[in-house]
C-alpha cells in the first residue's frame, strides 16, 4: 500500500467524531492532499459527506459483515489512490457485537487489522481532569490498538483547556487539537441520522467553514505525521466475497428517494464487467432500455411517496420490466416501493408498484436495527439458493401487511440467533429490508 492512514474514534456517539473527521478531511484536501475517507461500519450517510469533503468516493469497511480478506482488499484499493486514508469509527471505538475476535464490527477491529493509529476525540464538556482518566483507559484497553493522540472537543474556556492539558501531560499522549464549544458546526439531522449530503443546503460553505475550524484548532501537520502505512494486501480475485452483479446491464434507481447503495458493491459490479445505468424515479423516468436487471436501492421513499405514486412512466416501466421476467430487486426503501402501498408519517396512503404483497407505514414507527446474516432460499440477484450473505437493517417502517409471497431468506442476527424467514419473492421480483454488504466465500453460489 502506498498511503498512510489513521482512524478517528471516540468513547461514544455524540462526541463530535463526524464534525472533526469532516473538518480534517476538508482541510487536508484544501492543502492539496489526495485524501480517501472510510467509514467503519454499515452507516451509509457519512460516506456521502466524506465524498463531498474529499472529492473521492466514500467507502465502508465493516469487520463483521466483510470477510477479513475483503476488508484488506478494499483498504488496499483505497490506499493505492491516496496520500492519506482517514477512517471514521462508529459509536464508541470498541463498541460492536459479540462476534469472533476481530469480527465485532467495532472501529477498533479496523484500526487493529489495518495498523491504523487512533485519533481519539474526547467531548470534555462537563469534565476536566477526568478526561485524562478516560484517555488512560483507552491507552491500555486493547494492545492491538494504539492511541496516537487526542482532540479535546467542546472546551468551555482557556482555563478549561489548561486544566485538561495539565491532567493529560503525565500520560505522554499528544493533544493534537483543542476545539471550543462554540466552534462546532452542526449538520442537520433526520430520523436515520444526518440529512443526505445532496440535500444539505450550502454544503460547500459548511465544508469550507469546517476546514477553517481545522486550520484554527487542529494540529494538522502533527495529525498527518501520526498516520502510519496501512497493512493488508489486495486480493487477486475478490469476486468470491463481493456481491455478484445481477446482470450485465443494470438499471439503478438513483435520486433523493433511492440514494443508498454501498460504493464497494457498485465497484465490484463494474470490476466484474457490468454496466450500471442510473435513472431517476422522482423525475418520472422509466428504467433504461436494454437492461437485463433492475435494482431499487434504499433511501427515503416515504418522504417522496406522493411523487412516486404519481410517476406513471416510472411505475409502468418497472411493471413492464418485471413482466418480461427480468430480475428486479429492492432493498429497504426499494423493497417498500415494490409493495402495494406506503403510508407516510402524516397518515396518507400512497399506492406503489404492487409487484410484491407488502404494505408499510411510517405513521406507526418502529425501529428495526442490526446486522443480519441471510441464507438465501431461492435464486435472486443476491446469489444462488443456499448462499449466505451478511448485511445490515436500519429503518422505522412498520409492516402493515405481508401477504402470501414466499420469503427471500432465513435471517439470523449478529450473534447467530434465528430471526425467521424475511423478505419477499414473486416470480423474478425480490426484496428485503436488509442491505447486503458481502457474501461468505465458503457458501454455495
């Protein structure tokens, strides 16, 4: 690998990881560095902001969902086209599931496997000397993970900063940033996390302000110097772990209603020789001619349900595509649009494609969250019968009706507890709430 890298972590969510990461990315890119950003875990919102800050595609690395060799491969591919790789952890640095060693989904797994030193972001509001005790715990918690320095976030005053720095001094841990409480820039949020990058007003201005914040409050030279060469090597043939392309020419719904598909999935399809042709359901576009597979990704169709219900060219085009026997697959939001209807948060019911016997509602919200291990029950764009796929589910839709359609897969959670049959299939049309991330190379198909 040619690039050096580090991982931005924290004791918990809400510490300021995303703000500090985006500030760091924007400032280093402004200096002319080729920066590639990585999100540890399955989150799909942050990578779009990372891409906006760096001008490079976002990337997810997930130690639970991805076989270790695939994680190495994707990291190597990112490093080959960058001067610096900056990874952002999820939740707390060591937070994950009860998986095997190095397969918990925690940011610490990614840091350890790739040899990434950690820049620890500490929210020191409401504490002073105690911040040093927290840092001391992180230094000694896991010998695989090296804490390279800390950023003190949400400082209340010069005196506050002095007290924390004095407490940190005996640790020998460099303070590589000190950010005042009033310097933070909050990005707008929605029920599944941040508002999408493409919907954020004045995003360029916000990123420029974050770069200014980094120049003023982070020791960018020292942070860059703390980065270390990434470990791991590229696979000669990563296809065994990547999702297979569902066709040679893939019609991909792509707009504000269908915004989520993992970058490594698309890259894997292209590497396998597939051509991806995007189209916009919100612009009432039908799937492009000449495609042999159709993919409806996740996103926020419930926010645009009225427009989708009125998009006649889109609806009829997808129905004709399915009637031809060509495969159609929907994930999460795409799965809901394949159903009969979506009821929005205000209680209005909107008719959808009706290709699957599924009706969902956001008027009665219920959070569904967690890793999913799937064993496919029938041929689908995700693989052959018996193939095993790992992915993630996160939505607030309530299933009001699931009819007689056969299930797509048998699911279990991250700890192997069975969750029963899930998803739907009818003819060439399939769908599921879980977003597929990678397949098990040892499984059939």
